[in-house]
């Protein structure tokens, strides 16, 4: 999956640091960085958790 909308932009709209988003999701900051860079494809479960945390539909953040 590639980011449809920049994950970093959505994270910053919520005034979250990478570390804070990672803590809320129960993952490492490194994983958040990799998702933002497009070098890590999250599982559907993690993609749904990211979408829920950012208040967007998963389709608005990730696409095949």
C-alpha cells in the first residue's frame, strides 16, 4: 500500500508527533516513520487503527 494522503500531513493536522502517534497505536516510532516514508505497508488491522486515530477512513489514507 502507498499513502493516498500524506500520513505526515494528517498526523500534523492532529498535532501529534511521531512518538505520540506511535504510543497511541502501540507501535514504534520507527514504524510510523516507515509508514510516512512509504517503505512499510501496515497490516489491515494497523491501517484501520491508524485511520481511526486520525479520524479518517482507511481508504483516505491507504490505497493498493
